[in-house]
């Protein structure tokens, strides 16, 4: 049985998912210069990425964006799972923003003019955390149980609870 997202989760999933999917599809077509620029910025924040060639890194990043954007847009992906993907992805981007010199004012998280394009990732992180905090949709068979004939809900307070069906 497929459980669709709650109405309150549709707008953030659509807006963020479409944005990330578009970015990923655009990055899949990146030329050598763009790939080197994206890779260079990522390597400044995360030096271990220098071992990956620029074109391969950019392609992997684009695929990750397509996957996260697609998960947010797909109604059959549970909201909390989509939120987990978005939180992980945007957390890495926010980390890159905070670790890259010149993106924010010294000693402050406030963005510089150059950092404004990356500072928007904070909103994606907030959206991801909000989706991650969404209530889970589990089947509640035991809670929807209705007592059969012969079950009475009156008498002493302690006697009202049924041992088998746990109802009151």
C-alpha cells in the first residue's frame, strides 16, 4: 500500500525537489571549465575530494542532485526518507559554504556577495529537517481495533482496560 505525503509536505517537497532536480540536470551537461570550477570549490572545503577527477566529481554530484530531487518529487517516497536525503545532501553544501573562504563574513555566518548563491542551501537544510521531523505513517492495526460484542467499557477504572485489545 502506497502512502502519499501529507498535504503540508507537498509544497516544500515540490519546490525543493524541482529546484534540485533542475540543478542536477543542468550540471549533467557541464563543460570542462564548469566541472573544474565546481570541483575546485568543493576541494577547498573538502580536500579529500582532490583524488577524484573534476569531470567525474561533477557527474557524481549531478547524479546525487537528480536522485535527491527525484526522491522529493516522487509521492511514493516516504516524507521522512526524502527529508533524510535532503538533510544529508544540503548539510554537505552548507558545510562547503562555511568552509570556503570569502563566502561569509569573517567570524560570522552572514554571507558575502560571493556567498549568496551558496547561502541558499541553509533553506534546503531547514526544509530537510522539517521533512525529517514529519510524523511517521505506520499502520496502526492495534489502535484501530474495535471491541466485539460482550466487551463493556464501564465499571472500575482499572477494569476498563482490556488485556487483549488494550482498548479503554
